[in-house]
C-alpha cells in the first residue's frame, strides 16, 4: 500500500493548488504549463485543492498508462458519469468487455475501404458549402468550420436524407449540453442548484428532442431498407461477433450521437487552428497551393490525391502538435501502481497531458515554433512514438483518426486551392481550453478568390 500519497514526484503544495483553483477553472492549460515549467515532465498536485492528481508529459509514463498496464486505468469518473447522464453508455464511456464488443463492431465502419466509399459524399457536401461561401465579407473561422464539419460528419453518420436544419438542431443541442457538462465538472458544488432551478431538466428536454430526430431517421431507415453506405447502415446491420444479432435501436441512437460528439468539435477546432497557423505563416499557403497543383493539376480533389499531399499533411500534423483539440487524457488508477518509479495510489487521477507533451523540450527542439518540417521522415527518427499523441494511443486510440485526417485535408486543400486568405487582426489568439482546446475569441479572416 502507498498510504494514499504520492511522495516521490515533484509536487505543488496543497495550499498553492487550492489558491490556483480559480485560475484552473478559467484556463487549466495555463496552470498546467506553469507547473510543468516549474517542476518538469511529471508532477503531482491536488486538483481543485482536493483531488490527488499526477500529470505527465513523459512518453514512457504515457506508454505505461495507455498501453503497458492499461487495464489498471479506466477513463475517469469525471468524464464517464456526467456523460452517461446525457449520452447513455456507448463506446466512448464504457470499459472492459462491453467496450471491446462495441469497439470491434464500430471499427468496421472506419476501415480504409469504408473511408474511400464515404469520400464522394463528403466531397459533395463540401462542394455545396463552398458554392454558397461568401468571401466578400470577413469570416469567423470557428463558426465556419463548425458548420462545415457538422454537415460532413452528420451526413457520413446519417446519410443525405438528414436535413441541414435537423443537423443544426442536433449540433446546437450537443454544444449546449457539452457546455452544461463542463459547468457541472468545474462547479460540482452547484449540482443541487442545477437540479432545483430546472436547468438539469431543461437540458434533458433538449436531449430528448434531439433523440427524437435521430430515432425518426433510424426507424425510417429500418422500414425503407438501406440505400446509402453511411454509418447508420453499418450500425443497423452489422451483427455482434458473439450473438450474431445487430444493435438495438436504443444502442444505435447512443453510438451515433456519441460519434457525432466525438467527431464534430474535435475536427472543427483543429481546422480553425490550421487556418490560423497558415494565415500567420503564409509561405506555407503558397507551398500548399503548389503541392496541390502538382498532385491534382486542375482536376477534382480525389481520395487518392489526398494521400499524396505530403507537405499539407505535415502542416496538419504540426497544427495538431501545437493545438491538440484534446489537450489531455484523463484516467483513474484502479489499484495502487508504480509508474516510471512513481507511487500512484488507487483512486489517483492520472493525466497523460497531450498539450504539454507536444511542447516538452526534452522531445521537441524549439517547441513553441510552428515548423512542419519536424514531420519529415528524416526528422522524425529517434523521437519517441508517444511524444506525439493528438489522437491518443493504445487500444482506445481515436477510432475516427483516418476519417478526421481525410476530412481535414479535404477541407484545407479545397479552401487553399481556391482562395488566398489573411487574418483581419495581427494580435495573437490565445487558447480557451474547456473539454477541448478552443481559440480564446473570434478568428476573423478575409478570403480572396485566386
Ligand atoms: C482532429 C480530430 C480528432 C481528434 C484530435 C481526436 C482525438 C481523440 C482522442 C485523443 C481520443 C482518445 C481519448 C481517450 O483515450 O480518453 C479519441 C477517442 C475517440 N474518438 Fe477521436 N478525435 C478526432 C476526430 C474523431 C472523429 C472524426 C471521430 C468519429 C466520427 C472520432 C471518434 C472517437 C471515438 C468514438 C473515440 C473513443 C474511442 C474508444 O474509447 O474506444 N474522433 N479521439
């Protein structure tokens, strides 16, 4: 037994952590960065002055938690409990056998041949949006990217028959509920008030309305049989490996909404940062335009073509290094453990800290600088694999990684090919990390057709 304390890692005194809890609510990454710079790659503190936490940017530590001894680290109750209340139990928030069963089935939807067959629909959705894109006025990038990815993810999940208005209602409901979940996490003492004031019920009602939209689609697809090769088809038809039966309607509803949550805001935030970084480093816009011309000529952007955009891919990888949408992964230690020599008692919150890992000077030269050449094959040699983890690692690695990369490359390449763009304002934009790493304020751009 480790006597309930972590005694052998650099730590922030409890009183200091308590004093920092206000800053932690406003911008946890800023506080984590302060601790990291003060204490090094692995440190401990009491989250909110109360909860024992160990944070690490050490690839060996992260390897142990996400791969080596992963059975001892469940997703933390912070995520799971609050999510179950609104989203039910699906792939994202289950464990053990139940998780493996869902993962096996859903993984089929993300295989390379599926991605390829989804591509034409994604390209059509984007072409439609770009036709209506008005470049005469300034554009707020986060809003635009939320709109683009909502439609692309939404239509890949539910097919073309899901209308844009319905998708927007689902998207708005998801954002409202996410914001409410964050409030519950950062202000747990207000929980009774949320219930008494009717706020909890108001959010449940919103969820029920969104559920009804999705259920209508599920039922219609059941009755009509299937046409399109979207996720709904897969979820409705694929049998479990053990029972040979497909998922229940209720489970299809949960999984499709969870995929929508996991796949929409992550990509839209990443894309916002990619455009922001490109606008701050316009030489890369020109280089990307040259690359796209070389690979695709004047022809359409194709699935195969995207695989050959190596510079564009490096830009994307570097943007995900500096601004990983998931800035951390949270786990809870089920039993006492020892990670890289650090005693971790059962119940400790264990945090592979992605944002800090991507800026750890032991892994990256000049970590604050935007430099896509880091991802050239020769420059990657010798870097620990778990020094770069925007999609997580181990068996719970992002299931949608290939889809996300395909979508993001398609969107960036399409805009870069058709437009030059610049920021309206030179002032650097800060970060506002909630569940995901969002920009701290609007990112306004001017687009000029080429
Ligand atoms: C830039 C875009 C994205 C990023 C950075 C991202 C990042 C991540 C990360 C870090 C995890 C691991 C979380 C953990 O271990 O606690 C994860 C899991 C997951 N992601 Fe993504 N993701 C992205 C896009 C997508 C898309 C497009 C989808 C699906 C449409 C998706 C679906 C999921 C699911 C279902 C999980 C849970 C997997 C499991 O627990 O087995 N993600 N993602």
